[in-house]
């Protein structure tokens, strides 16, 4: 267990903001997590539960306590044992694979492990930055797949009592980039493990974005899981900057979901506007496309800028403060609202 005062967070946020927190607490087991919550007092408020810092923008020093999981490990659970414990014979399904992963594991390491060991369903989530615990909080997603599609259960420690709790997928009320951990349960639980349910049968999801065209360019008609993972990584790396080179938090804004009538109004004005159908009444419009249409791709506002290959990504061009990035964010929001009449909201947690 780590307990450090006046701790530097530069290595704990991918935007590269040089900030400190009043106290930094790190736990390596469920028992240490329970011990840590017992140490907390009013002086530790406000709390910040931090994963890999890939979805965080610090606007200055954090005047509270940061909690971080260093619980590691990837364990394949026995289906029959799990079925007996849950009282659910359906869990004996021989096609299902259950992986119990420590919340401090790098999420992409779990995806790599799953592909290597013939466990499928997470390929489209390849190379998303961050840790396992954050995948359950943020409901991370990419290329038509979301974490909620593979999460079976989430194990956590309740901060107020120190008791160990287990949540089913349905308990978390997942939706696009949302969960109860971001709302009613915010700062109430320390996630310790996430159990993912994968399949032995490979059923590739190729119909989102340019996955098929990227495979066709390689003359791959029926990809293996590893080939799909490799293509996803290539696509993402071509569009997203390496945070070690150019500070960023990946996609800064959520793609807005609008009423069908609003989409049809805009589609008439902008033929060929990209969109993704959510249901019969709603469409998702890529925020990056709207930002690009506003002329922001590759542009800067001081030391903060918009990536030249993907307008959804805001970057630290060197020495930018959190306030500078927030100013850029607000300026872009204003421009998109003025041009399209749509509010776009940060996916990144601003502190």
C-alpha cells in the first residue's frame, strides 16, 4: 500500500499536465482497499478515483486525495464452479469464457490475453488506453462494441463501510459512455475486479467505421481474431497520437445522439453527413465530423490544439495548462452549437 503526500500526477495523466494531489493512496489487494477506506477522513475530501489517467484533464493541483488501484492479475474462472456459486446452470455454457481481471491491469493487456488464448468479443476494443477498473466505470467503446457487451460482474469495495460488494451488469445501468459509477455511485466504490464474459466462438463485428475496407486492403476476407485486432490497432494508431509524444486523452467529446427529425434537417443541409442509427427515433452524429466542418482540425488556441488527423482529439502541443485545454473545448462547443444547433459534451473527466 502506498500513502504519499504532495504527490506528483504527471505520470498519471495522459494529457501531460504537471499537477500534484494532496495525498495519493494506492492499493494492491481487496484487503488493502478495505484498509485504505478505513483511513479516510474529511481532510481527504474531495476524492478522485484514478485509473490510467487516460480520460482525465487536470486544471490545476488537486486539493484532495487520489485513490488508485494496483490490483493485478487475469484469472480464467471455472464455468461449473461459477455456475454452482451463482446457482445458474446456464453459466456452464461451454462456449463462454469468464475472465476475472484486477482493476489495475491495463485494459489492452486483457484484450491481448483474450485473443492469444482464444477468448473472443473484445477485439474491437483493442488499444483503448486505460485500466480495467475504468472500463467498467466509463463503459468504454469503439467500432460498434462497448465494455457493457462483455462485462459480467463488477466487484468493488464500498468506501463508506469497507464492505465488499458485487454488481451484475444490469445493476450498473450501462448506456453510451455512461454507468451508475459516473452518477449515483460516483466516488462511492473502489472497483477491485471486473469479470468479463467472452466466447470461444469467434464472431467478428466488421460493420463499423472502416474495418472492412482496411481488411480488404490487406486482401483479408475472413479475418482471424488476431488479424482483426491488428487492423483495429493500425486504424487507431493512424488516427490517434501517442500520448507519450503529444499529450491527449483520446476522444475528448462524446458523439451526440439526436432525434431523427434533427438528423434529417442536417442531412438535407449536408449531403453525405456521416451518421449511425441508434433506433427508429435516434441517430448518432460524429462529433469529430462537426468539429472538422467548423474548421478546427489541425488548429490551435495557444498551446492547446486539435489533432490534424482526428478532430475529436484535443492535444497538448507542449506546456499547455488544463485551463488552456478547457478554453479550447468551450470555444469548439460554441462553434458546433452555432453551426449545427447541437450541444457536444466532453467524454473526458475535467478536474
